[in-house]
């Protein structure tokens, strides 16, 4: 859709509460620019249920997200669940630190509030692929296995950090910031010869003395609010020793890409990483690139003893199964699960970007 069609539409501005707390000035400036050129309704949903209700009753208003990459993911997830993702483009005004807005930059969205607001008002629309799993979850950028839950202070007298029972990093909080360079942090660490893997920055936050943040309203939509007995047992097994999952001999997983077997349970796997192929690594930075890569994902599988960068393939569907594994998708922790299939849906959603950058 051209910028002329984008301009003049009424807007539903959905502000992540964490964004307003983190940088209220940028939120205010962006709001002033939007209100100066369009009819604007502002919503600050405190819970996932409120977010669902706000988006369901938006009418003809075009949704505009004010927040970081996780906030964008939650809005896209909700619209996907409501079967409204194809109804129109989503606008984004990134608010957050450099790591937590990495996807926004990769997709060509300005990180300065005035420029981002002007792109929402008069920009073009970019069609983007979406990775959808068999439970209805969506991934905008990439995922990796194993995932690392956010950390909390250890039990009194333990002198160590343990994973939080409420796994699911909140937007804008320590441990919620995502990897800055396209591939999850774990993949880049292996390619640089570093170890052990950590898909998020949770461990770095803990090492810096940061702890689990105060509760934020938009909890991860990837993590169910209630778990059955089997899932709770798997959760205890995974959460009891996250360091072992990353530093140990690996997990025994069966991994298939477009029906081709990449790994089986007879040999352990240390890392599985999946990235939408349209996000290419260029000088260490993820950037969006159009072309024949669209509609596919790049898959990296690495065993504990593998030399080099491991096995790499391109596919449209990825299936992973095992005794119970966690994963991190768009920097949000999910699992444990025994089976998951991710499928690429080409051009499944649209994002407004500056006119000179859309195609």
C-alpha cells in the first residue's frame, strides 16, 4: 500500500506501560507528532486481556505500537490470534534500549521518536514473513534451543541465582532485552568461538547484580498461565538446572527441516537456532533484505563436539521433538514442551516504514 493510503487513517496508539516508565519523554514526543496529523486514540493496556480487548474493538483504527520488540511481538501475536493480522499494517515507534529494539532497526523502523512517528503517518508498508508454531505462537525474528529463563535472586543463604518460577521476561526489564544482531546471542557466541550459549541477556543481567524486575502488565503470550501436571514436571526439570542445559553435553532432540532429518535422539545437540531468512547478518547487524530468501528460515544445528559453525540449512518448516525442551523466541522464554513445529507464512503481516525504505 502506498504512503498516500497510509496517511490520514485514524490511529489506535497502544503504549506498553514499560515504555512509558522507561522513557516517558520519547512516548510524549511521539504522541504529540501523531496527534498533530491524525485522529488518535491512546490505550495503555496493563494486562494481556486488556490488550486483547483493545485490539478487538479498534474498528477502522490502525494499530501503532509504542514500545520495544517484545511489545511489537505481543501485538502481532494478538492480531494473529484474532485473525486480524492481514487487515492492515502495524505501526511501530520503538522505545527502549539498543538490544531491545534490535528487530525494529533491522526492519528499517527509525528509533528516533519523531522520525518513527512520521513514518507511521506517511510511510509505506513492508510485507514481512511470520514464523507460526503449532500452538498458535508467532515469531517475528528468530528462536533458539535451549532457551534460558530470566533469573531471580537465589534462596536465602544459597549465594546463587536461580531461574524465576514465572518464566517470561517482561518488556523493558532486565533479562528481557533481546540479542542485538539477527541471530540469537547463542549462535553468535559459537560463531565467535565463545561459549557457553545464552540466548538472552538474562545471565549478563544477573552477573551485573540485576534481579527479576517488578511485575509488568504485558506478560509473554508464549507461556501459558496454567500448566498441567506433566508440564509442571517438565518445567521443574528444566528450571532446576539451566546452567547444565547450556554447559553440559547437550540435549537429545529429533530435528527435521522440510521433512529431512537433521539430528536424532541418538546423539546430543547443543544448539538449535532458527532465523527468518529475510533477516541477514551484515557486518554483525541484522538487516531486512528482500529477494529469494523470503518465505524461508535459516536453521543452524550444532552438536557439543562439532567443529566450525555446525549444520546449516534453509527450510520452510522446522520440527523439534524430545523429552522436554525450552526455547527462546524473540527473546521470550517458552516451554518446556515435547514437540513443536514452526512454519513460515510468507508476507503474513505488514509494517509501516519510511517511504524510501519500503518495497
